[in-house]
C-alpha cells in the first residue's frame, strides 16, 4: 500500500512515521515536505518529495510520482494564534493547499482513501448547553485558522459529493506528546519545567489562563484513530477525535509539576491570558467509537511524561544558548 503523507515533518507527521513503521505489513510511505524547509531526520524508508501545497504544479508532480492508495493530509498552517498575523497565508495553505491535493487526485482519475484533518477550533465559541460537543453542534469559528478549517472541511465534503472521492474528515481536539510546538500551553509549561530542571532558568513557570477546560488526547491515540478512520470511516462523514474528558489547564500544570519534581513558583502573565477564550471545550467521541471501536486509551499522566521527556531530550541535544 502506498501512503502519501502531507506535512510529514510536522508534529503529528513525525509520530505518524513511527506509527506506520509498526504496522504489519508496513505501507510504503511517501512524505510531502516544503521545498527548502528545515525538518527532523526521518527514517530512510520514507521517500521524501518536495512540493509546496500552494503551488498546484508541484503537488501534481508529487501525485504523479506517488499514485497513492491513501492520503493523510496533515500539512497546514496549524497555529490559531499565527493565523491572526497571516490570515491570507493561512487560507492559502489550508484551503488552496487542500484544493490542489484534491484536484491532483481528481484530474488523474485516482480514488485514494483520504483523511482530511480538521479541528475542534471549528466549533469555536460553543454554547455551554452543547457540551460535550457532537459533530452536529453549530460551527462558530473565531479565528482565521478556525474558519480555514471549516472551509477545508466543506471543500473535502464537496469533493466526496461531486466526485465520489472517498474522503473522511476529522475534527480533532487538543492532542499532545513529545515534539508538540510550544505555541500550545501544555508544551510551553513542559519546556519551562525542563529548562528549570536543567538549571537554565529560575524556578518560575509563567502561565496564561489556568481555568480553561480542554479535552486532551495523546498523539499516539490520535494516530490510531486516523488509521482506523481511513479503514472504516464513511466517506463524506466527519468525526470528532477526542477523549470526551475535560481537564482544567491548572490541573494539567499541577500534574506536570508533580512529574517534574521541580520546586517552582507559578506566575500568571496577563499577556498570555487570551481575550474571549472559550471556558470549556470537550468533545463527544460517540460517533468514532461506533464507527471504528476507537477510544482514547493513554492516561493523561503518561502523555504528559512523554511530552516532558521530549523537552528534556531536546534540551540535552541543543546547546543552552540555542534552547532559550
Ligand atoms: O512550514 P513547515 O516547513 O514547518 O512545514 C509544515 C507543513 N506545511 C507545508 N507543507 C507543504 N506546503 C506548504 N505550503 C506547507 N505549509 C505548511 O505542514 C509542517 O511540516 C506541517 C504542519 O506541521 P505542524 O505545524 O507541526 O502541525 P501538526 O501539529 O502536525 O498538525 C497536523 C494537522 C494540521 O492540519 C493541524 O491543523 C491539525 O493537525 O491540528
């Protein structure tokens, strides 16, 4: 089986490589990477193909060389915060980029099973009465990133309805693990703790809003969900990928501090407290469970240990000056 992974060099993509290598039989993996991008070492078994999603011709060339049986479309401008600074770029990558992938498939008469990864951010400013969020909850995106993901989801649906392409969509809630970008609160906490342990900063953890409640899943559970959805998801359907369990960010921080063992002071930085932050985002995973039997298995404590160990390793590899 030939699997094309876009965004293979990102957080989820690098974990997906590990996951796919453990499958029996392991598929042939082709990873799309941005030309001139910098990315971690990937195993030699992965064939890397340079293509910029914003450039239709380069995506089409990639499609010709791979002729995929499956596509896992991960590539994105993935940060809600950065999307405020560059809404146009976010739409180019997330919406136009997907359009180029789907056109590349359609024009060649291919029909790979395709997973398009969306986000819980699409639910946006959800009403508390809609919790836990089911897939039919209203979409009220409140950032350019969130609206680009709504557009991406509907574009994918259109290609299933109009061209019968077997595309399955997700709305993935918070997911984390080693190598998570530090734009995400739990990873920023873990980095600070690892730096404190290494004596690289004073024992002070700077945080934002600790009262928000979020639904966290281990990235390894998320990958299992993605692969099951590629097998058994209904084309055109959208599935929440979430644990169904709400965790207060302050409790998550306490757990990380306990895992670290460092003696630290926690200080709220008003600059990090986002305005209009949604108090609670928790999903209902019933649909994916019914379709695939999937449920999130990895306990939060194990996930946070994985995240913290990832930062410890990164700091051990990078010289202190570069790690600040
Ligand atoms: O920008 P880079 O060099 O870091 O590459 C990123 C890649 N990417 C692109 N690839 C080809 N053409 C483009 N125009 C382009 N723009 C970005 O997508 C990076 O390697 C990857 C995204 O990785 P992360 O930012 O680490 O996202 P993550 O957490 O792996 O998220 C995977 C999916 C995304 O659709 C998120 O929106 C969703 O899960 O949450």
